[in-house]
């Protein structure tokens, strides 16, 4: 089995396993970011949204860890998806296919465009979100990072990490980038699952249109 097939299977199965959690985390993250831009002063609602993003509405010790591993799984899924779609040689045609909507307006091509093109456009912000989320949620990740950071700077690092996570380190521009990335990120498991189900159960062995 070659490397591309290994990454294809990794992308598929990890994507399936983490799909619901990724949708919840991305959707609640994008929703919570809206608090800066809409006039809806309901602390109970925003607390509920934030709890879903950080703990999946589970008891804190368990939900925090599950959310952290969901971020790790999503990170691996993003990287494996990039490896699968990385062309042997970057040409204008290869770049257009991966970075811009192309092809006939059929269901298959629309889904592929939504999954591949949009996924690549927000790849970097989503990777940053996963890494910063893991640092907040997983103790072993903190232990690795803090091993290289003097104790007096660790609190400052966590504050900086939080600002990077929500984009506030770049002001409104950063917040909007992270919010839009989370919105689009919440669709990736859905489009990926739809593509897989169509191929596996409805159009197996056929040209999916």
C-alpha cells in the first residue's frame, strides 16, 4: 500500500469518527465569535454555546479531553486530506482545480468544490485553531510546550494562545477570519460524508454526477 492510499484511509476513517464532534466544535466556535458583532445580550445563551465549544456540554474533565482529541483528529484529517490532493507537480491547471471552483455544475463537482477548494482556502486558520485548541484542552500538550517555557511566562503564553485561537490577536480582521474558517470547517465533515455515502451506497461503480 502506497503513502497516498494510507493517507486516504486515514482521512476517511478519522473523518467519519470525528465528524459529529467537529461539526459541534466548529459551529459553536463560529457562533460564539458572533457575540462581538450582534446585539444579543443573553449570558446564559453565550455560556451554553461556549460550553459546547470547549466541553461538548459534557462534564468538564471528560468533555475538555474529548474536545481536545477531536481537535487532534481534525488536525490529522486536514493534513491527510492535503497530502491526498497535493499534485505531483504544481501547474496552472492543477492549481485552478484545487484552489478555485471548476467543472460542470453537477452534484458531484459541487460537493468536491465545497470540500476540496473551500478546505484548502481555510487550511491554515483551521490548523492554527486545532493546535491552539489542543494546547488549551490537553494536559500532555501543555506539558510538552511548558517544558521549553519558563514558568513565569506560561500564563502569558496561554493568554497569547487564546488570542491566536479566536483571532483577536489581529483585531477584527483576525476574528472574522477565524469565524469564517470555523463556519466553513463545520461543513467539511458534512460534504465529506455525503461524497462517501454517494460513492459507497448509491453510485458504486458508476460515474457520480
